[in-house]
């Protein structure tokens, strides 16, 4: 294949193999990973047509669209776009869209690396579900700290003879059914779980965007039922049956505080929550109250928190029913190299006049 007639600016640190892949794909690559602290010159910025960047968008020296007159597309190496949308040129672009009263996305598009993290985050979610249902953190911490063999009643939070809660025949609900939700559903289905999902439409839809072969739920056929996050009654029916709730919501005004105390109270007794989306979907005070309530939540695993990072000595850190990880579940082995594949594909699409994969809708926020 001949090189695509595009100039790529890359701020993402890549393996030598991925660097060569980009150089063989694009006619020109300006590689300045953020770690080098080397800025792009005015001349370089004037030539760049695609930026491949981390979650914050183009480098800080880019402050206006005038500096990047040829820029057509910004490809993020992250699944979330909330920080990049706040970048000055993205805000400028959004204002142009609004002021001119027509679609300006032909001038500049933004897309995420959604789909690259399905090799790690779904595995994390499944592992956390099993850890919580088996009360493994309680046993591990007690054994390490006390250096003795626990009795079966000591191994159980309620002081009963210990037993492992099973995934089999329990219902796993997915709040958000994108790439992460679909792959997690596929894995939990293999553990004997019934699957339900809540999304904006309340309907099954084909999986779009970047898909690693063999992963996900391409036709959206795994859930027995779908529910709409826009309909309070539908949300209530959804939450009422979630023995396990996996949240993978993006950060938008509509998702902030979505799982408040009233909605947490709708979950079945002894339900388990895993949050791998954005921390502000679950207010921490409301979560603690739900965990402490008699016959309330059985446990929660949080890779994202409210606020984030969680302040030192926050009560969630030491809560006996909670597992906290520092937003690393998406640190997939070779994730930037996988994201480079999306850059290549989107470069081809731009050259052919097609829409890009994982395109962000500015008004929607993802």
C-alpha cells in the first residue's frame, strides 16, 4: 500500500514497531511524545492534518484553530473524550458549529480509542465481581495482618459459616452498553449470569466503532432485556433486578450523580457494584450509606471515584466492603500500540472520504 497523503503529529509514546507502522502508513509523521517535552514548531503545526494524542487532546502549545489550518482529525489514545472536548481548539470548533448553524464536523473530527481496553477492563470487572462475591479481600487482608488461619465464621462478613456467593443464575446489569459493557457481558454470560442492559435508547443496537475480533456482542443479542436511561420508570425496573451492576458510563452532565442514594436503594439486597466508567456517576456519600445500610450493598469495586483522585484517608479506602484501585483497569498491555491501529484505520477513512471510527459527538460529549 502506498503512503496516505497525510501528515500525522503524534504525542503518544509508542513502541519502535508502532512508530514504523505509522511512518509506513502516512507520508509524514512528526513524532514528539509528551515525555520528551519537545514542542511542535509553528511550521510543523501548520502542516499537521491528524493529531494522535493522549486524553487531553492536542499539545498545550496549540491554542487556536488558526495555528493548525490543515487539521482534519484528532485521534485520542483514550476511551474518554471529556477532557479533550475542553481543549481550546475543540471549544472553538464547537462554537463555530453553533454560530454557523450547520454541521462543521467536516473541518475537524474527534474520535476516541474506545474498544482498545476490552482486553483488560472487562477482565478486571469479572475479577472484581468474583472477589466481592467470594469475600476474598476480607480473607486476604485478615490473613496478611493477623498471620493466622481464619475460622469459617471469621471469613464471612456476617459472622456466619462462610460460603461463596455464586454468579450462576444471578442477573448482571450493564449501565452503559458500549465496547466495555458488551465484552464484560460476554464473559459474565460464560459464568452463568443472566444479562440485562440500560442505554440511552432502551433498545438493542449493532456494535459500532473499533472492535477487536472475537470480543464483544456485535448484534447486542446477549441481554434478555434493554432499558432506557432516559426513562425513570425504565431505570427503576432495570436496577430492581441487578444482583451485579457494572457501570461504564461516560462523563457527561446527564451521567453525573446518576446512581444517587435513591437509585442505589432500588438495587436488590446484597447487590454488588463495579464502576469502571466515571467516578462522579456514584456520589461517595450515597455509596457509603448504601453499603452500611442493613441488608444493603454486599460490596463495591471502584476503579474510578468521586472525587478523583480520592483524598487521603477517605472512608472508602478502609471500608470493609470496598475494593479501590487507582484508575488503572484500562492500562492494557500494549494499549498504545492497539490505539495506533485505530489511527491507521481512521487515516484510511479520511483519505477515502468516509466517517471515522469512534467519532465523538460534541454536543453529546462522547
